C-alpha cells in the first residue's frame, strides 16, 4: 500500500496529538489525581502509536509505546504521579516532536532516544520514588471497577430475570478491538448491528454515548439477552473485522440478590410475566428509538456544522494570487466603465464588484488561522523557564480564538517567544522579592489577543517589577542612542520604548533566557515588517504591558489614492485619521521642523514630494492638501497635491532589489494600468 499520499495527513494529525499531550500534561501537573486527564494523554499516545506503526515509522511507534506503558501504569495507579515522572514524559514528547519534524522535512524520523527510553522503562518498573500504598489502592480500584462492570440497576435485573423465565439467556460479552483499529466507533456500530439479529442489548460499559465518541481504549462490555448459545454469539461478533478477542460469559445472580430483588418485584404468573416482559421490551424499544432519533439529529447537526477538509496552503496561495489578478482586472473594468459612460456596462461592473467582494471575504476567511496555533506552544515553555529561573509563574491566555492571516501567523511566533522570555527573565521577580514587596509569590503573565477595526492586537502583560526608566535612560545615554537634550523631553512611554532600540540591553550578564543580550530590536523590526507596530506601557514595581498592533491581512488592502505631481501613491486607510486642507499661512516653524496645529496638537508636516524626490511638473497651489496619519499615539501630516479617492488594491512586494526603498512598503497596479507605490506610514513617523 502506497503511504506517501497519507503522509501530510499523518504529520498534521501527529502534531495535533502531541500538542494535546503537552496541554494535558500541564493540566495533570495542576491536578495530579485526575485520572481522566491521564486517559486523554493515553488516548493521544495510543492513537499516535497506531498511526506511526501503520506508516512504518517503527522508532516513533516504539517510543510512543514505552510512553504509553508509563501512562497506563499511572492511570491504573500502579505508580504514583510525580513532577519527576512528568519531566521524563515531557522529554519523550520533545523527542517525538523532533522525529515528526524530521519526517516533515523529508527525513526518516529516526532519533537516538535510548536515554529517555531507559528512564521510561525504569519508571514502568517502579524504580522511582512512589507511594508504597499505590499497589494496594490499585488492587482496590480494580475490584471496584470489576464490580462496577457487572453492576445493574433494578430495571436491568428485572428485565434479565424475566427474560430468563421466557427462555432467554443473559450474557456479558467482553469485546477487545485490535490496537491498530483506527475507526473504533464504526466497529462498535457493526458489532451492535451483528447482535441485533440474535437478541437485545441491555447495557454497555462504557455507555453507548462514550462508545460512539470513542471514549474508551480497546475493550468494552455488552450485556446481552438471547436464545443463542455463547459460541454462536462469539462467532457472530468475531466476523466483524478488527476484533481481536471476544469472551461471552453468562450472567449469574447470587441467590441473596434474587431474594432481595424478589422482595421488591412480586412473583408473577407466567402469563403476567410474559405480558410485563413484552411491555418492558416495547417501552425500552420505543425509548431506544427516540434516543436513536435524537442522536441521529444531533449527529447530522454536528456533521453539518463541522464539515472540514484539509487543503495545502500552497493551493490557497495560488487561489489568492489568482484573485489578486481578478481585483486588478476589476479596477480596470471600473476605469473603462467610467470613461465610456455606458449604463449597461456600469451595472454589470457593479454586480461584478459585489460578487468579487463576497468572494474576497470568503478567500480571506479561508486564510485566517486562530492565534491559538501560536499560543499553544507557550504554556510548556513558560513552565520550563519558570523552573530554570526558580520562579513561580502563572500564564493566562485570553482570546486564543482570534484569527489572523496565515502569513502573519508564520512570522509572529518568534517575536512573542522573545517577549515572553524577556518578561519572565527581567519582568517577574523571584518569590522572595515578591513576598518582600507584598505581592503574591506567584507572578502572572497574561497573553491576550483581540480584534479592533482592521487590526488585531496581541498584548503581553505581567505584574512584575516593571521597567526601571532611570536605568534605561542611563544605558541609552551611555550607548549614544539618544542625546542629553533629547532625553529631557522624553515621556515615560518613550523612555520605556528605548528598550526596543538596536543593540540596547539592560541585562547585567548575558543569559540564554531572554536573548543573549541582543535586545528587543529584532522584535520591533519583525513586527514593523508585517505592517504593525509595538508600544510599551510600564509602571515601576507594578508591571508592564507590551501591545502589538497587526493588520488583519497583508494581501488586499484599502487605500486612499493620492497624486504627487504626475505620480500616484497609495496610503493605507488603516493609518489615516482624516484628510484636510491647510492654508499656507497656518504652517508654523519650530525646532527646525515644519508643523501645523491640528485640533490643539502640534503635528509635523511632511512633504512627500521632497521625501520621494518627485520631479516638479505643476505649479504649487495656495494651500496644502494633507493626509493626517497615525502610528500609535504619534501623528504626522503628509502633504500631497490632490486626492483621487478610496480603492481596494493588491499589495505586491517590491522584491529584494528594491527592498530598501525608504517609506515604501510595496506597489499596486491600478485600473488604468499605472503602478502606484504604497506609502509605509510607520517608517515616516519616527
């Protein structure tokens, strides 16, 4: 069987299972007695083992099997769960992730995991510190579970007793599926269907709902009444594929139990018993039919709401590129329609614009990915860093469902890693210092994401020591980042943002935790390259807030088209506050800077004609047409010759040859075939 066609699905699903393992292991650390969490981790490991074996990655399957053995021992309480055991399981997950990464890059998925396998084997044998009473507890639990498997309520016992009187035999059927069974719920359904022709199912353990949702390992028990003998029932069930073993045992009631039940259920005549049994079965059958209808309706509803298909991101990129060409052609048609002034053409173009607008929304939504895919890696990282730094840290994640364009998601991970490492190393204090400051010894780091307008904001907030502005200012002056004159006019926020300057670091010694002294300038440059910006608010002794503003998408943007002499430029609407006409006599000079008074604020005036060295071909007007743009809390007024209007355009990269063009983030092709450069307002406002 050719497995290459399933490789991509295998890699994606393996990543999902490993991420689930990471998340549940962190939950287990907080709730070590919760066996349900262990079961969830075990299921993920078990599924991954089966998938790996099927795909032929034996090393991967072997390591997962060893990890599965330890988890099985924990959930059966043969060994007690400890932080040391958790560390070893995390090491195993790390190795599994490395092996999957190897497979993803075309490797064979092999890795030397002898060390972690030995540790797992030692844990499985009990060669670690654990509760001596664990085995006794396990034995007790095993007895209780066995009793629970064979326990029945009054109704079920009545049905089985009366069915025995009518020539039926009650059985307990223990079914074990093969370990590599992939569609367990389907096999369960086929087993139930096979049994229907022989009798009636009284009970299932786990319940039918749990079996349908595959919330079981490999085995389950069915209580069944039939006139068929045990061998006939076993033969029928064994015909279902992927069934490993079937045991059929008759249900035997203890005499005292029967006596107790008879004291509750009066003895009846054969006819009365038969009539009651018939009524019981009819009632049960009707109830079962109603339940099945409800389940079917729920299943259909769930199926309709969760129909998904995996699509290679390259296909979405191709689709996006084709649509971008369509947007360019749409602009061209709109231009032709305006020139020809043909009513029918105008109406057709309008309908096309509406349709392509809807299509644009669908395609952009297809490319949107929850930031959860990035945030998921941080709880594990924070746990490890907290242990390395001997700090107590609680990470809270808010708004993980917020969606961003995939191109942004791909780039935002590393800057966030750097910011979190910085917050843990420099922000959150040690428990001793926090107690001395009357703080909770456990520091809190909040990572949140939310939409606002055409932007997504990602914020990292901590309740640590905040930024020592005096120390920052001293370092900035010593390194020549700012002059003494400029330092006197800086606000607290501007001082805090000096830590984003190139080469800046307040670290007294270089560490591996927060960047080896490189500073946060890489974070700033990466975010600005994505068309976003970062701001910092900090209060010494109380904490800091890093706020990242990012565009929702990078491909198709709304712009204001402006004209500068004979050239056309596009200014993103997301940066524009408003447009205005300014009289020349209202222009002021201050600190060697041309400025205007805009609603009580002094705003610098930037002449794009001079900045972009546009050749002068027209006479100047008696007034200035300006576009007021914003970056954070900073404003600037861009002087243009005229406004053309708003338009949706396709953002095209200038390529590596022109990547250093000042204040130009890209270009677009307009409807008349001209090329308009897109102004980077973030670069202009410094």
